[in-house]
C-alpha cells in the first residue's frame, strides 16, 4: 500500500515530516491504495493533502538491504540493492511493479537507454545484466569483468561503458550488445564515469582521471588511441565526477565550458577543460573527503564528509556559499525544480532554494528514512519529483506541490515540513 502523509509539529525552529512506512510488496497492491488519517491537530490544508491517493511525500519499503543505485525514465524508477535485486516502481502510483532477480551478489549501479528500451545493471557478481525496459525480462548477461562493476555510462544512446574494480572499462554497442573495446589504463578500482564533448572520463581510487574516446560500432578503434590522456593532480581517490557542456551564460554573449569536475579524498575539487584536457582550477575549502558533485546552469555543488555543501560559481569558480545544516556526511546531491536536494548520513533529505529569492536557504527538512540517505536522482533541473534510496532499503518519493514554498501559509508550511 502507498501511505499518505503524517504531519508532525515543528522541531527546533525547523519543521520536519515523518512519513508512515508501508510495505511495497507487489502482492499488497491487490486491495488498492490506502491512506492514513493525519494526526490530531494537523492543519486543514495538511489534512486535505493527507487524504489524497498520491501524497506529496511517500516512503516505500521493499528492499531488504542498502539501496546502492537509482535511475529513472519518465514513467518508471529503478532501484538497485545489496539484496541482489532491482525493483521497478511506477512513478505515478508509487508502487513496485516488478522485482528483477538474476544477480547473485549486491547490485551497485544502473543505467537506462530509453531509445533502445534497455536497462543495464552492474553488480558485485562481476556481470552486467541487460533488461527490457517494457517487459522487465532479462535480455542477456555481459560477462568479462573479474571484479565488481561499480559504474555504468550510456554514451550518445549508442555505447555502454562499464567500469569495474578490476581496473578496466569495457565498451559495448548498445543495439547489438557486442564488445567494442576493453580499456586499460587505471592502476586501481574504477569508481565513476561521465561523458561530455565526445569523451568518456573515468575516476579511480588510483587518484587519476582517465580520458577515453567515444567509441561506437561504426567508428570503432579509428576514434583514436584507447587512452587519450591521464589527468593527474589529485592526492586521494577520485570518487565523484560531474560534467558541464559548453553553454551560453545567462544575460551575456559569453559561453563557458565544457568542463569536467572531479572530487577526491584529498578534499579538493578539480576543474578540467573538456577540450584541452587541462586543469583550469583547483577548488579548495572542504576539510574532508568530497563524496558527491552535481551541477545546474549556474553552479557546481560539492558535498563532503565534512557535513557541508559548497556552491561554486561556474563563471569564475569562486565559492559562492557554504551550505550548512546536515549533522553528518553529505552523500547525495541532485537538482530539481529550482532546488538543490541533499541526502546525508544524518538520515534526512533537505531542500535548498537556489532561485534569487530563496538562494541557499533551507526550505525543507525531511526525516523519513531510518538510516543514511545514500543516493538521489531526478529527471533534471526542471523535474518536479526527486527520488531517494537509503541504507535502510527504502525508497523516497518527493515532489514540490507548488513552485514556491514561501507562498504557503505558516500552518501548512509547518505541517508539511517546509521551513
């Protein structure tokens, strides 16, 4: 069943919401959607929200262990877990519609290619499984790696890149699923992948970022040598990458980018020109490992074990703001509907305004998961819904009911968790 919101009173100047947790086993849906009544004393607006079949906030239980990865299509959310399964969730109803059970060890990462109707999953069992996005049936398994598959990247809807703790990256043609290349160059486990400017960038525990050409079945090896360049400078493992394509600056004729950003255990973020492949900035300020990066049209955001989020201006790379509020490490970031959303070891999901009238203010604090919030995803800056996955195995569905929470009445704001 999918529950409705249970509003609570404010907590130390910050309103908080606790959402009733419900089982999301597929068998439970035969009886339809049920809702729970709001607690006594809730505002009329909150009571109205709580009586709807599609609450603004929902926590769905289903996985038995840590959720390591989430990815989404316009209609379906996919979650990967240490319980060896992948769950498919219908976004409209917030119901689990399928459990995919083929992996033999924890599932660590996911990638979707809507054009070819395929879902890819990487696991500690050293394989990549390929699933049909419509029927949820397994198409095939891609063997070859000799250690955990930790990251996946779809390039131009033509090529799948798989990164492994075995120090290699493998490139597959998405349509035929044939192996194009095995890319060797790292000397440590490969942790993360991004693509921009017809290059693939890989970050590794060997403290380096490697640059690879964008292969396809048509181009193949003629795209260039396997390893284009090794980007050196970090003094710790590279755990996070983000990219920014060349874009026009708002209100100016000037264009900036393309950039690749790398976050490291050395506490710093490096900015690489994705054309010249040179380091153009080193962003300092964090006092512990940088665990996650995300970017929107104006800012780069970095989340760290130091419990802070730093906001970097994309024009001059000055630190625009230091966001504080989390009481444990920041593990996940994404942008959505004019907001930055963060997830932390402190179990909360927080919404931060990034528009001029709410810039860097905390506009929502939600304590719904019972353990650390490990991953977040949305469909992009203009998305209206964000999804969270937690160490407790649950999935969170969050959306903005209206464009600007500051327009809400005080009672409604408190009842629904907005500051």
